[in-house]
C-alpha cells in the first residue's frame, strides 16, 4: 500500500510540473502551440481627406520597446482571445504599399487555421516550406529575429488591409509578420 501511495504521489508531482511547463509557452498566454481561429479583421478608419501633399514614403517601423502586457512578446502577436496586436495601421500604411501586388501570383496553398506549415530553411529575405517561397516585409525583419527558420511551424492568413501581403503566424512564439508570396 505504501508503494502505491508513493507511486501516486510521484505521478501527481510529475504531472503538475509538466502541466505548468506546457501552459506558458515562450510568452505567457501567447504562442506555445495555440493557433488563432481566424486572421485579423480589417481596420475600419476613415481615410484622411485627399491632400495635395505627396504620397507618404515608407519609413521603417520602430520596434516596440515594451510588451503590451506583462509576459507578452515585444512584437506583433495574437492574444489568447484572437486579438491581433499590432495589426492596426490600416490600408494607407505606406510601409506595406506595393506598386505591383501579387507580382508573383497568389499563394496556391492552404491558408488559415486548418493548415500548419513547417519552415524548411532560409531567413527573413527568403524562406520556404513545401516548395513555396516567401519573403518577410523589410520593416518586419526585427519581429522575426527569434524564429527558427528550419523547424518552426507557421500558419498563413490573408491580410485584409495590405493588398499583396499575407500574415505568417509563428505557432511556437505567437508572433506574426507580413510576408510576400514569391513562387513555388
């Protein structure tokens, strides 16, 4: 009987440790294998009135210096309630303007929660999985510095505001970046 009680106590002790370890992921409540049920909603802002000023020139987005909440990453990410933090600049953001959207065609693979892709190499300038090639928007390079380009899983979502871009969501970290489809 003592042996059984000892075994049960040991089992419970190990279970509590494994449970606590699996809950936090890389950032408390963000990432750790959780996949958003949907992509971001479009930003609904009134565009500013037409002005005679020249079109805005893209400028690098400064990387955030602090998280939106304790334990969250200092990068665009998806909260546990599927709120896409950092996707709030809207259609007129010059950093994500393309003169030739879909220049290489549209991504023919599966997008959204139902399909997870394993990265197989490269880096922000050019990465791939399953024969599909992408590039991270230059202004987002800092946001994917901690991605593992050989083994991380990503989910591709449509970007409702920036024509020609998709959003690549890193399942392990819970962060995302704007990406262009290059080819297959």
